[in-house]
């Protein structure tokens, strides 16, 4: 059936009917925006303007990850302290914990933006968040260096939390982002046509950051390994769902709504979930995928099945 119509119909009603989760943490998101601007100031002017590029007002993106993490903090900080939270001691501990969790939200966003900067270099993308990409404005070299710089600042902030398990979780995420991106660029036909490969790649490139940062929120709050795993699973599933929707929107969205060109995956030869689902239904589509999408005629043929 037509994924186009399905997603348009349902996403519109969900947004209209439900409470906006971003508004629940609006104050903290504006604190986060200011903290991030302060955290990415570099010594050399050229690097400074490159590093702050996507932290400027109005181009901060959706801030989906920090919003999830702040809401996760609220959910997990209820009645976990030894001194009851209504005592002065309890209040101070709760406030200190919240600042540490806000720091996870900041670190996560810095890692995310670093990956966007490098991704746009790898894809030679000229737009991002509705404006020119950093590589387009300042060139590939500075975009790579700005990404490296953001990762370094994220690592310093991470170390200052003095929690080795949390450091290890988020350092591993960086490796998994790189792994996911590599899986996406080096694929055989069998891998390109496999839903299992797609889900593994999607975990690495999108869900891992959300899953592990959610787990970090639980660990900082002193929860058991069992609760930390629940937080991880929640983030993993949410991250997978987020990327699935992102992949559908690549087919259904417009350049204005996406902040970048539409059909960018298929035009880069990347096979995403909508094509894989269509292949389930129309086995003859596999032959088109096997021929590759360098030829625009194959792109148009594949689109007819969606
Ligand atoms: C330097 C950490 C690092 C990694 C290098 C390039 C690369 C390896 C990984 C790329 C991973 C990547 C871009 C995954 C896609 C993640 C994704 C869903 C991006 C879009 O996220 P949104 O929609 O963007 O939340 P905004 O602009 O709203 O922040």
C-alpha cells in the first residue's frame, strides 16, 4: 500500500491531538542552548565560527535528543533518594543530579552535531537544517576539524562527570556512529536488500546514541542495572522508530519541510525501510535495487513501487 498516504494521514493527527513534549522542557532547552554556545567557544577565530555554526539561535535543529533525555530525567528522578526529596538535603541532591543529567543532554547534542558535520562532508551535502551546510560555507577541511573539536569538548564534559561507566557508554557510541556510517557506505547487494542489515546499521547510526544516553541518565540517578536496561531499551526503540520515520520522510517530504533535499537516500544509492518493505510485497523490485541507483531511470522505477 502507499506509504506516502499512510504517513501523511497519521503523523498529522498525532501532532494535533497530543501534548507537545518540547513545551514541557522549554525552559531547560533554552538553558541548554546557551550552555552549548558557551561550551563550543574555540580559541582560534576561524575554528570558533565553524564550531558554533549549528548552535546559533534559529539553527539549533529540533533538539529531539535533549528533549527525550530531560523528560527521561524527570521520569527517573522520582523517589530514588535516600533522604526524602522534601528535605533540604534531598532538594540539593535532586538539583545536583538534574545538572548532571542536563550535562548528558549537552554532551549528546555535541556528539550529534559533530556527526552531522562529518556526515555532510562524506555526502558532499550543501544544505542542513534549512541553511547551507558548514562544508558548503567554510569547506570540507574546516567542517571536519569543527566536528573533531566538538567531540573533544564533549569528551572533556563527559570526563568531568567522573563516572567511568557513563564515559565508556558514550565513547562507545562514537565508535558505533562511525560503524553505522561505514556499514551504509560499504554494502553488497545481499546486504542492501536485507532488513536485518538495515536494522543493525540503523541501531549504530541513530539508535545507539539515544539508547546509551538514556541509560546514562538512569545510571547517574543511581538506578539499578535493571532500570538502566529499561531506559536503554526505551531509547533504542525510540531511536529506531525515529530513523524509520526519517527514512519515510525522505520519500514523502519536501525540501522545505526536511531542511535538505528530498530523495537524498535513494539518490546516494542507500536502500532504506520503505524500499525494503516494498521489496517484500513486489519481489521484482529486487532486480531494480541490484542494478543500483546511479542510473536515474532505476530511481524512478523503484519509486513506482512505493
Ligand atoms: C564524528 C561522531 C562522528 C561520527 C562520524 C558521519 C558519521 C560518522 C556518522 C553519521 C551518523 C548520522 C548522520 C546519522 C543520522 C542521524 C540522524 C537521524 C540525523 C538527523 O537527526 P535530527 O533529525 O537532526 O534530529 P536535527 O537537525 O533536528 O538535529
